[in-house]
């Protein structure tokens, strides 16, 4: 649900790596499908592309909204795993260019101003070995500047606000063993449209890491109000493969 400062691959400093992921989310009233690929260069730079499709369910039966996301991330400081002799986290700066492919449909009707926008962010991540009762703990904090409505799926900007706002995102996970982690996430979000309120996201997740190249995440999310549907919740799974 959120950005991390980690470069999305298994490559080392002098290597190039690739990561692909698919994430279906089922919220009953809405369904979100996301697929993406990221290329990491020398454990320093990441380029990524993702496509999302939101099926509108009973809100607009038979219709959907698609969005493309192109990302660039640069690691500027630290190492989240290996710098255990310092409190300094791994820090990355990045941007996401988002383009809504169906803006003239629902987003425009709700009062969104633009079909595209750029999110900018700074993210800090740190792994604490034996940090809690002898178990490894992973913490992440991100500050995002954005104009996106529902992550861009309902366009960018609106009649209530059309400027960049800074929003906090945070997550924490505890490793139950070397291959399983349990955690929670929170994402503060803008509220630009007077037509419908936009709420913050939060979820709890379980991650299984059978190898350094494969991860499977299962999660339950509270999404709040989405368009005309209040109190939305969803279950989702995410499969990630790295090389």
C-alpha cells in the first residue's frame, strides 16, 4: 500500500535486478487489480511501471477506471539491513508520474481537475535485528506530496483543494521467524473533492518469504469512504517475484 526506501530487486551493488508483482484486491463494492514491474540498478536506482484497474461494481455497473504509474526512485543514504551499527535508516527520494486513462468518465464528473499528476516522496526504512523480544523488526516512514484523489484513480485535484499537500505513510512489521512477518500500515490521504469524502487507509498484513526471490502477502484493509460507498473494507493478496 505504501512506498519503501528499498530498491525493488535482489541485485547487489554491481548488479541489475528485476521485480514483478500482481495484486488483486476485492472490496465487494469495488475490485482493484494491479500489476507492475521494477528494474533496480546497482542497489541505487529503481525504474518502475504499474497499471491499475478499478472495477466500479454497483456504483457504475460494468465499468472500470484504469491508471498508469511510472516511477523513479533514488537511494541517497544508508542501508536498511547492513548498517546495524547506526540508527540512521536507508533513505530514498522518488517520484511517481500517474495518468488516469478514464478521466472524462467518473473523475471529471466528480470534480477532479486533472487526468495526470506527479507524486513526490521521501522514504526511510530500517531493519532492527532482534529489535523486539529477540525478533527482527522492520519500520518504514514516508512523506508524500500529492494531489491525487484515491491514489489517482479519481483524478487529481478538486474543487476543495488543487494544490500539493504533504501526507504521512507508515508501516511496521515483526518477523515471527525467518520467513514470516506480521505487520500493519497506515496512509494519510488528501480530501480534495466535495462530492464525496476521502478517508485514510490502514491495513494489517502477513508476509511469507519462502526465498529471497519470492514473497506472498495477504492483507485486510480498511479503506473508508470510496466515492458513494462508505465504510469500505477489502482483502487483498500480492505476489512478488524478483531476479
